[in-house]
C-alpha cells in the first residue's frame, strides 16, 4: 500500500513537471507571437505605404478590417452557442437591438477607434517605422493618466518614474529626428514628418481615452468582450464608411473600393483585423512582465528591420531615446509591491498591441471554448 502511495505521488509530480514544461513553452510561444504582431504590423504598413505606384485607400482598409473583426467575433459567439444559429441570432438581437441604450454607449469609443486607425495609417506613411514604434509608446502614458483620472487607479512610484523616462525617451527621439530626418522622408514630396508626428500624438491620446472608456464600460456590464467588439464594429463600419465617403468618396467611386489592393495589402488588413484577437488568445499565458518585454523587444526588431528595409540611420541620440523607452516599458510592466493594488492592467493590455488596444482582454478567451472543453483543457 505504501508502494502504491509512493507511485501515485511520483505520477502526480511527473504530471506537474510536465504541465510546468508545457506552460513554459507556451510562455515563449506567446512572447514570440506578441513580438511578431507588434513589429510586423508597423513594418508592413510602412512598407505598403511607401511602395511606388498606386496607393490603396487607407479609409477602405480601415473599413475592411472592421468587417473582418465583426465577422470573426460573430463566429466566436456562434461557437459559444454551440453553433446554434437561432440561439445566436436571438442573443445578438437582445444584446444589440433590444438593449439599444447599452449599444449606444459604444458609439463614443468606436468613433475614437475609427479616427485612431486612420491616424495610424497617416502617421506610419509619414514617419520611419522605428520612430513611429518608439513614439507610439506614449499611449502607455496617456492610458495611465486617463486610468488615474477616470478609473481612480493608483500608480506605484516605479510606474511614475517609468512614465517620466518614457516621455524623456520619446522627446530625445523627436529631437534626433528633427535634427537628422530619414532621407526618404525629408526628400519625398508626399511625406511630411510634422503631419506624421501630430497624427501619432493624437492617436496616442485617443488610444488612452478610448481604451480606459472601453474598460469602464466592460467593468460596468456583464456583456462579453466579443459582444462589445460586435457593437464597436457596427459603429466602426458605419463611421468608417462615412469617413471614406467624406475623404475618398469621389476617387473610390471612380476607381473602386479595392483599388490598389495587393497580396501584401491584404496581409496588412488581416494582421490589423486578427492581430488583436490573436493577442487576446496568447496573453492568457503571458504575464505583464512578459508583455512589457515583448513590447520592448518589438521596438528593437522594428529598428533593426527598418535599417535593412528602409535605410533607417541609427545614431547615439536615437539609441539613447529608444533605450529609455524600452527600459520604461519594462519598468511599467513590473508588478507592484505587496499590498499595492493592481492598477497596471489597463495600460499594460493597451501596450500589448500596437494598433488594436480594444481586443486584448485575454481572460475573455475562456468563453471561446464550450464549457466542457474548457474544463478538459484546464481553462
């Protein structure tokens, strides 16, 4: 009998060790996915927006990404309902139409997200990819400030210091860029550094406000993040179509909605549409430190790739500024001391995705699987 107990204990220990190894591998896979998603979207948008020849309409790309996101979330909700179409339709009718007041709350963040996505295309079209990636980390600062003001969250001393370092690092990078702009930006008549800088700053402000506002709505409601994304997407498509008509209506009527779309453009749109949802899946296995490290590492990847793809020049000033930003992002993701409240979740989730902050609620991914499957997988 004693031998049986020893054997059972050994089996449990081996199973625990095996599960630990699996979780460790999943963490590294999550890290790789986060780095690739963070860096690839910025680099790919920069690449397709600087190619010679006819440019696709950024407004149409924003609308197309919204359509794909809504369809994906609808599919996830259908899977939650065990592929019962009637039950899914009744659920959506109740959640979106009958509870219209709840749906209308999403009009404000949807407007801001649509504006933000269009601004990001403008910013990346006018800024070097590495400069955009560094400057865009200001969204951590704006998200933290809006969290303090709107959600009454508290930040640790380390986090406040990291925000100061973040601001200083971005400022150094901008001084460097003003003194020595990338040749392809300064020499090209259709690229304007100032326009790109203004676009990315407004995008950071809108990202911070919309992310915190969306979190406040999620916390004040029992609706799942997938339903919220459908509601956001409905407004996003409508507002995106309005912006498309206002800005490019005549040109699209003449050339077509899909004008300028190449295989690479479709890759960008799919990355933009599904990147955030993919992050929502993998962050379940990644803690805040890992997400902060992924964001920092993606800046390095973007800079290195920009050297080879776009002839970006890295000097001492840029290295110092980017180093401060990388250190600040990592410091901000560190856990608070014991007894402190966990206030960094909002801004940390915002920093895990360069372009789509609204889809990083990883905990909601449990609902993706049927309950029986979730139990079997230890979800």
